[in-house]
C-alpha cells in the first residue's frame, strides 16, 4: 500500500499536463517498466474511467488501485495522486496575483505546455499499438478519423 501511495504521489507531484499526461506516465511505469498491466488493460481502464462520472484520471487511479490491492488500494492511489495538486493549488491561490504577474512563472508555464505535447503523443502511440493489432483495424481507425474530422458524420455512427 505504501508503495502504491508513493508511486501515485510522485505521479501527482511531477506530472504536468492533465489526465493524458498522467496516463503516459502510468503507461511508462506500469506497462513498460514494471509490466503490471498490458497496453490493452490500461486502455480498458482509460475507457471505463472516461465513461463514468468524475475526473478521468481519478477514475483510472481508482481502477488501477482496486485491481492491484482492492478497495483500500484504490483509495490510496486516489489520495496519493490528488494530494500534491491540492497542496500546490492551495499555495498558489494564496499568492495568485504574484504568480500571475511574474515573468519567470509565465515563461516556465509556457515551456511546460510545449513539453506536454510529445508526452501525450507518445502515450497515444503506445495505446494505439495495444488496441489496433490487425491491418483491417488500422484501416477502420484511419477511415473513422478522416470521416470525423472532415465530414459532418455523427461520431456515434462511427463507433
């Protein structure tokens, strides 16, 4: 339990860019490094996490923790992941005006935003490799993407 808490504490503390960036970090740690999950299992967790109420990444953390160590594991993962941003936001809210007007803080935020794009792209590539495993599936995904982006086809019909 302690290891789960500290893993998700680190994820919450050192991952910038929202839920997809956290998914990229989870993929690296639990799929590639520790091999506790497959890409398909992580993709399933993300799908379920997106489809139920609440923040997607909190739902995914709960699902991962529950899969790993039951209900207590899910709670530990959610607390570990949510604690750092909560503390940081409380601190920033106390000094919001000073942070907002500081040149160096603004420059650092712009740099972090630029760094998040390749992290998320890498996660998307890894998840796609786990979910699109046959050539006909690749054709269907590409065709659905083109139809979604360049026509008025309702996305519900593309599923």
